[in-house]
């Protein structure tokens, strides 16, 4: 059967690093408070000349280099983002042009922090459906553009960045030993919209708006929802947490990551954590963490890897793949 196999990964981060201490003169907070409640120590903030498109392009080029491919080899670009360069056209089309790619097709996908997980499953369907042989999947965000820098409950949590992955059609016997995407579970429930949202948009206020969040409510739902989709994914593949080599969760909050891993019985040594370095980069979160673990040699060919994310909406999902 056709499998969507990972050929390469890449990442890009803005030049500016903002430490927790930098907030102390802006809002009532401290490095100790932020670290204790979130695990975040720093985040990258985009400059005026750094955008979702430019960061996405840089991550895409890094992933193509890692794969030993060029844009000429790609049939489709799927960009997961909640912070596009323009309302339209899709920022994926701008990245396509930046890469010098004038064939194939490209589109944006919006599922907030779950965006990359949704995008990987979407790319997998295009590959298995025969509409694309190689897909460039990107998560790129500039959340600093939609933050209320006077709201200490949100401005300290988010950062900017991009990560990318190249998926390629391969073949497998149809079992758990195959390389590539093996199983996935996606969910959403719009009843939770007001717990994490942006208070603006073209059809309502005519403005971009700012991010608003009920932090305690998000935390309360997160662990249960994450566990739900991961257990569903395990059931599809016929495995348990003990079979995993690596768990790459959405990097929103260290306490959520720890609680989810503990509830699922995933050993701490198998969990990839970059929230301390990047903060919450929404759709870029999972591919940034994934790229870091590949670059430093932790994730290797043949490893069984679980990706997971939860975002505004709420949306949540998990993808299991063998590297």
C-alpha cells in the first residue's frame, strides 16, 4: 500500500530572542512566575522584515536541503497558519513563488495550534489518493502580530517561527513496521470557541484583532482531549505507549505536556520538549520540535513517532508515523 514517508525536515526562527526578564518592565510578571507556570524561558519575535511567508520559505528550504530535493520535486504545498501575510491569497502561494515553484498547487490550512497535525494528515490523503507524489508541509506563525502586549496572561506565552517537512509517496506491506504515516485521529468542537480565540476578523470587526484566552479552561480540557485522540490513534495502529520511541507534542505549556505523558504512560525520556526555547508557536510548534529532535540525532530512521496538538476552536489531533 502507499505510505507517506518523511524525506526531510527543517526549521526557521526570527533573529530576535525575547527572554522572560524582558517582560518585567512591560507587565506585572517575572521570570520565576513564567517558568513555574509554563516552562517557557524565551521565545523568538519576528522583526518587521520577518513574516509568516519569509519564515515559512526559510523552513521549507531547510527541509528541501535536508531531503536532498528542490522545489521542482514538489507537487503540493500545504501551509498551516493562523497568521497569514494577507487575508488572501493563501500565504502558501506566496511561499510557492518565493521558492521559484510555478507548477503544482498550494493552499493554507487553518486549525490554529493543531494546524500542522491537520496538514500532515491532509498531505497523507493527497499522496495516498494519487494527487501528489511529494508534499511540502509547513507550519509557520507570527503570533506576535496578534498579541495584546498589555495582557500578561497571554503575551508571555507565544512566539514566532516555522517548521517544515517533506512527505513522499512510498510503499509498505500495510503493517506497523511500514515507514511513513500509519494512523491519525482528528477532532474539533466549536462549543469551546470563546475559550481561545482572536477578537477580530474581516467578516466581523474588519480588523485583525487580538488573541484572547481563558487559560484555566484551556488547561482543564487539554489533557483529556489530547489523551482521547492519542488513544484512538493507538487503537487504529494496534499499539500502546510502550511501543513509542518518541512523543512530539504541541509545545504550549510544560505542565500540559507532563500531565499528558503521565496519563498516557509515556516515559519522560521519550518526550521532545522545546517550549522552554520557543514558547507556543501555534502551528509551527510541532514541526519546530520535530526538526530539533531530528537535527540532534534523537529521532532516527525506523523510530516510531507520535505527533499531537490542541488549538483554539477547539481543535485537536494526533498522527503516528514511522521515521
